[in-house]
C-alpha cells in the first residue's frame, strides 16, 4: 500500500521554526507503486506549500566540502583498494549542473546507492535542484520540495544534514525558504549563477538578504567565494560566513602553481 501524505504528529520543532504546519488524512492506494518517493517524507511536517520541514541534524561545521562528483570518485578509489570501511571527513554538496546528479541514474531515483556512498562522509548539504528564473513555477516549487524531502530522508537515515538555500527571482521568495529551521546554519553556492557574474549579482544579493531576514541564520556556509560587499555586510551584522573553495578554483590554483 502506498501512503502519499503521512504527516508527523510531533510538529513542535517545525512550528517553532516558523513552518506553517498542515495536517492531511493519509491517502492509501493499494497496489500503487511509489514512483514519487513519498516514503521520504513519512513523518515530516509540511508548510504552506506542502514543502516538508528538514531539520538541521549536523552538530558541527564541515572541515571540508566536496561535490557529489568528487565523492563518487573517492568512493570508487577506496573500493578499488579494498577499503570498504573508509571515512572521509568532508561534507558532500550538489553545487553542480543538474544532469550530473539528477535524472534516470541520479540521486532521486538511485537513492539507496547514494545513501551507501554518503555514509562514508561526515555529512551532506541538501541537494541543489535548480530553480532557474525561466522555469515554470511548478518546476521551481517541485525542486524546492525535493531539496527538503531528500534532506529530511537523509537525516532520518543518520546523515548529518545542513540545508542548502536556493532562490530564484522574487516570486520564489514565497516558498524557497520554507521547511528550513530559523536561527540555524545554512549553505549557499556562489558558483555558476552566483554573484561573480554581474548579470546575476543583484538577484543573488537581494535573495541573500531576504533569506537572512526570513531565516535569521547565525552561520552561512558558502561554497565558492565568500568575498564581496554582501557578505561583508552580513559579517558586520554578526553572522559567521565560512567559505569553501570550489572544485574549479582548486583546479585553477593547481594549474597556476605548476606554471
């Protein structure tokens, strides 16, 4: 039997963090195969837009942050050496083009395999499913839903989790911060469509300040450059900014070193 809408009876944490909790009667469909990964949100509290609440389960900040691609390469390398119980002291993120982690062979469909790999690392940032400004609104809401659902499921399976925050243009502010605890630690990515490109800078900075207004994080992890006036302004407000060098920057720095 498939239960498509299972809500937690213990919703205090979500309510305290500003999540508008809804309760719905479970819809049980005998013989229906769960192709929606409804099992991932079993026991979750839900907000105004039915986006599940994803608690921050990490108890310490990452010492290192790597991409899913790097994590898979490390996993393959360890297994090739017969190192089946290895541990890497790094958090895994998905600040990548979506095709590199989503799709038929991606983490949403092959979640069991992804979980096996993630168990070898210190934690994970919730996935960064894209909310491009030219996407239909329904896709952007669904991307936000999947970020929280996947993170909630990983957390239930013992993976230390920190929420990624991804916003688009202003209309996404209605739901893109939903399901994330207030006064916590969050992560953002500045690679790709971040503030380095002038055309994206105003949108990124406007969304960053709105995120701080809504979620009131005490710490923001930045994958990519944490430089810039927007981050300096947040530092002056007492918010801790911790930046992690991106994979591209590491490669570029290595090439310069060998020139």
